[in-house]
C-alpha cells in the first residue's frame, strides 16, 4: 500500500508538471522578453541517486558501479531518497540495482558488505545538487524563465544530471572569489529558503528552464536572431554584489554559428569595474544576459581558465528554441 501510494503521488506530481510545461511550450516564442541578470539559488533533485565516489575493495566497486552512475531502482522499486536505499542495504540481502550510465540502463547485482557499522555498499551518493546561477530572461506573458545557458552536471561529470524536479529561491551575492589565470573565481551567495520563487522543469544543454511565480516589472527588449550577432561592443547584465544588477561592457571577438555546448560567442570583458570586482567572468555568472544594439543576443556560459577576462556565450535564439520547442 505504501509503494502504491508513493507511486500515485509521484505520478500525479509528474503529470501536473508535464501539463504546466506543455502549456508553456505550446505558446509561441516571444519576440521580446525581460532580460534577467539577477542571481538565483537553484536546487535540483536527481531522478534516482547519483554515485559521487566508490570505495576500493567494497561491494559497489567490485560489482562494477562507478562514479557518475545514477541508481534508479532497487529490486524493481524506484528510489526517491538516500534513506530508502539505506533501509534496503541494512537488511544485508543481495539486491538488484537498475543503473543509468551514459544514457542507458543496466542491471547490477550487489551484495552489501558487513562492517563494524552494519552492512554497506561502499559508495557515496547524493539525491540533489544546489548552487547559484543567473537568470537570462523572463517571458512576462507565460512566466517562463531561462537561466545558465548550459546544463547542470554532477561535478566532474559530462552527463547532465537526470532531474526529477527542481526549484528556485531568492539569493544575493555575499562575497566574490576573484578569478585568476588557472583558477576560475566564483560568486558566493546567501539564500532565502523561506519560500520558492519558481519551478525548474527542464535541465538541458542550453540551460535551465521553467516557470516563476513573479516576473520583474522591467522594460522588455527584442530577442535577436543568431545572424544578427556582430563582433564588437556589447554589454552584459550581472549581479556580482548584493542583489543589484549592473551593466558591464564586453566585446564580442568571434562568432561561431555552428558551435555546440554554448560556445557561439567569444567574449572579452572590457569593463574595468567588473575586472576589479571579480577578475572577469566567474562561476555563478552563467546566464548573464548579453545585450547588443538594444537586443538580447545571448547569455554568458563559460570562462577561459587561462584568462578569466574572456569566455563564451550561447545565442539567445538557441535558448528560446529549447524553452519553446514546438514553436
């Protein structure tokens, strides 16, 4: 009965989220949006349990499990939390694990090892991931948002985190770890966890997408087509101190129309204020809107490790096509 009720609740929640996202996706991609620039706190719950480390000479590694695998089921039952798996492992009986690896499912038979602390698999796992990022745009009509300009991966892995659900909370920048050659910097945020501000419905190579409860009352800007991008002066909107959004000068050095993984625009930060505050582009600025000639042209996605004043951006048009796939 417990499993039937859990399955029903999960199915109902999944259907509701799918319906919400379907309504948004059916809308036409807007010709203009409200540019973002503010940081947000992001928490994504994995679809299953992600293995972050395996111990030598322990059952998980001996069975062939490895870092980056996602455990979806144990003995045919979906796993929603670490505690569910712990309860099964405590029995000490062999268990069949359904594991997602490189986009494909496989079965592994694992027998927990008996230790002085009880039975163990010898694997570190997580069921969620949290961090800070930047909103690229809001659609005031549908409340759709786009952020980051790239997907969320488990640290050290290239595969996207298989996401079951996610939400946004308010954040502000408490401090900045400045970037330097060979050492990317980062925004360090403070989060307001008293309530959520939005729901993440898609974790994709082109960014995070979903819906927010409220949209800022700011002026819209047109969304530029990819072919409108030009080398030369541009600006980004970024939140690198407190909760304020400021405009900073950048230069688009090169354009790569067919590039994948959010590397369509090669940027150089030319604004001395931003270089003084952050050293250039730092982690947490991903998603910062790039504006050129009064239009949203793209979003910051990556920093060059060898030179933090330089980085890459993705076309805004590419993000819009992912947010509105049926348009």
